[in-house]
């Protein structure tokens, strides 16, 4: 019984934190404190948790405290910078320090060997679908680096995939916030929670579908 009560208290604390942050974001408290540094912060945080940070940035732009175009640019720039870092690590062959984190990063030896083999002929296809599916993004970038595939061969298509994915998140976050701003405060948080749950479920199934896409599997195995 005590564990249930503790869990309930923890959940209430988390909900209070989310509500407070949401209110601050809506009234510009967060963005007023950091000013133009907001975009740099978005770019840095996107590399850690891209979708959530991108959605929050889009919410701030819908409230009028950030510029939508700059939010998109910052989020895409942060993601692409992280992608280049992973590629460079693979290019340098410095994978030893990654061994303790293989499971967390989704790096599997058997998978890596197939990716490396497929990179020479299907680098653009593999990285495009990996960008949209997310699950194989880090292994694919490492494999591209190990295979020494020139960036000019795959970066344009990776950039296209990034703009599609990040652009979709910005549109969803922007319009969801606009919708919530027209609804009474009593049910605002219920709809906010429902929207986030729906979004994460949708993202999960989209990425799962793309990960199992026949074209992607064909590009890896050939």
C-alpha cells in the first residue's frame, strides 16, 4: 500500500512539473530568461532527445515567443551535427569505447557487418530510412564512417530526411499548441496529455514500420 502511495505522489510531482513548465512556456517565462540563446539550447538538446525538444520549441513558437523557422533550423542543425559526429567516430575507427554502450546505442556486431557491406552501394537509401526510423541511425552512421563513404554521397538525402522528420514534428507541435490555446483551461492538460500519448504512439508505429520496410532491408542485405 505504501509503495502505491509513493508511486502516486511521484506521479503527482511529475504532473506538477509538467504543468508548471507548460504554463511558463505559454507565458514566455522560459524564453524571456534565455532570450536568443533559446535556439542554441534547442540545437544542443535535440541531439539528446530530439522529438520532445522539437515539440516544445514548436509549442513556444506557436505561443509567439520563438520563431518557427528558427526552431526548425535549430532542431535540424542539432540533429545533423550529431549525425556528423557519429559518422566521424566511425571514420576514425574509434569504436572501442562504444562497446560498453552497444545495447543502448543499438550497435550489434552482426548488424554492423551487414550495414558496412551495404554502405558502398546503398548508403543514401540506408541512411534515409534510418533517419526516419531512428532505431538504426547511430549504427548506420558509424557503418558509413567505417566504410569511408564520402559525405557528399549521402548527406543531401540525409538532409532531406531530416527536414521531413523535423518539419513534421514542428507542424504537429505548432498546431497542437494553437488548438490547446483555444480550449478552456479545465481540460487543457487532459488534451495535452492525450495529444502527447497519441504522438508518441504514432511515432513508435511509424518508426517500427519504416524499420521493417522492405526497401530498407534490401539495402542492408545486398
